[in-house]
C-alpha cells in the first residue's frame, strides 16, 4: 500500500514522501533534516527523488540526501540543478519499479522556464505551478506559458489528486473571493479549508475537480472572471490568456 505523507518544511512548504513499508520517494526536498528524520523513524530506504524546479526551497536538501542515501534524482533537463542524475523533459516516463508506478513528466513552464510536474496515473506533483485555489508566480515565464501549462494539467482526469509544494490555500481563497465572490463552491471550500487549518491539518491534496470549480486561474473562460479581468484591464480582455494575465497581476498586488 502506497501512502503519501507531507513533511512540512520552512514556513509553508510540503516535501511529499511517497512510501510503502520499505521504500520511499521524495518530491522537492528543500531541506534534508525532516526527510532523514522521517526515513529513519519509519525505516525507509530512499530510492528516488523527483524535483520540479531549481528554487532553493525545492532543492536545498539534495546534496545531503544524495550523500546519505544515493537515490536516483530526477529533475528538469532545462534547468541547472546540481545533483540531478536523470534529467527529464515533457513526455518522458519514469519507472518507479519498486512501487510499480509509471510517472509521466509534464512540462509546465511559467513559474520557472524548465518547471516540470510528475503524474503517476492518479496523483499529480506539480511543485509551484498549480496551487490549491491559486498558481505560482511568474518568475521566469510569460502569462501565455503559464496559462498553457495550467491548461495541460486541467486535462488530467477530474479525480486526479493535486499535491503542490506550498500551503498557500487560505490566502489564495481570500484572493479568489475578490474575483469570483459569487461562486458557491468557493465559499463552501473556504469554510472547509479554514476548519482544516484550525485543526492543524494540511489542505492538500486537492482534486482537479475541486480546482476546476474554485481556482480562478483554471476558470479564465468563466463570465465572472472575464468581468473581473476587465475591471483590472479597463477594457474587454481579448482571450483567456489576457484574463489569466490580469488575474495573476491582481494576485501579485493583493
Ligand atoms: Zn518556486
Ligand atoms: Fe517554492
């Protein structure tokens, strides 16, 4: 039985650990200590690491984990990340044989230019691309790139579980309400996620169906969000990319 456990790191990162009773895979270990502590406590052997992009809060633990556990380390070919043993790109398939999993690499540029996500047929590890009720900042890419990346992810099955790298959900919902305030699913989600946080629980994983219903950045063709974008642009947006760009800009200033 495969389990996915969040290892909290820094202020709001989650390092995801996929594991059974013997073996483990980590996603985006920004720091090694909580990972080592987890592996030791459960007697797990770390055989692979998946890296979504080059930012320090996602790769900071690689060197120490490599020295100690010698895992294969998969990461985006388009970014220079010390310690990567297997450079991957959009369309590649990674066999995690110990788990009987085939993991598809999905190129998701926008937050960074080489950013990739990993999809195992039911779970999506999407780093800083798709967040619960939000999306990553455009540090390197363009709105068109990020919008295209999110559209690709939105084509996965509705029951796909979304494991993103940060607990930003409550503040993302607060922003979403300013642009999609009449959305009943969003208001209902806010109550549910607030209750989870009040109980000290993560709001993740989410599902793609829930994101499509509540995440403004996946709803750029909905009338309410077109109207919100128009208010920011002070003109009618020409297409969904312009809606996305206006929403992302509003979120940056929020
Ligand atoms: Zn990042
Ligand atoms: Fe990050």
